[in-house]
């Protein structure tokens, strides 16, 4: 299985990098994970204009990646699911793409192009924390599907 995590984020060193690396290594026995961070000049400029301009810039940056594969967008207004429902997103798929937006979220038009829109919870978190939670849930989901004791 192939999993792409596509996020609006500056490519920079982070204290979370070792955690991402460890989680991706844990997932590697189930799937290949590619972490794609996008922060084109349009996004940086849009942040000085308005939230709506920012959402439009996110759509422009992410749109080339949506389609073909099953796509899941992380959004605060998305469906709240537990780890067992999350594992079902992974079950019997050849590839899946997860999208993490920027500071202002997503345009409705982008959400409608997604196969599924989920929320990681009612709290607000940075995209770096969201990515760590997402990676952990991906590993937990595969553990559930393979009856590995990690999820207990």
C-alpha cells in the first residue's frame, strides 16, 4: 500500500522530525509513506491578504494531488471517528492520500472533491501535531487490521 500525506507546510527542521521518522518506520511493514509538504509563494502571499485568499491558495497548491487515489481530508468540521473506524479507511486500499490544510482550513469546493472528510478531534492543533497524530493513527489502524496488540 502507498500512503501520501500532503500538507500545507514550510519545509523546515522540526522537533517532531524524529517522531515522524519513527512512526513512518513503524508503518513501513504495512505501507510506504510519502510526506509531501507544500508552501508555494502564492500561499505565503495569500496569508497577508485574507483567510479566503489563503484557502484559495491552498486549493491551488493541493488540487493537482487530489483524484485517482482514495482521498481523506483532515478538517475541524469533518466526521469524528474512532480508531476502529479509522482503520476501515485503510482496509483493502492500494493507495490513499491524506490532506492537511494550512492555518485557515479548506474551501468547500476542495472538501467536496475529497472521498472522506474527517476530524482528529474538537481541539485545534498545529499541522505538525496533526501530522504526528495522523501517523500514529495510521500505525494504530494497521495494528487493528492485523490484530497486532499495539492498539490495546
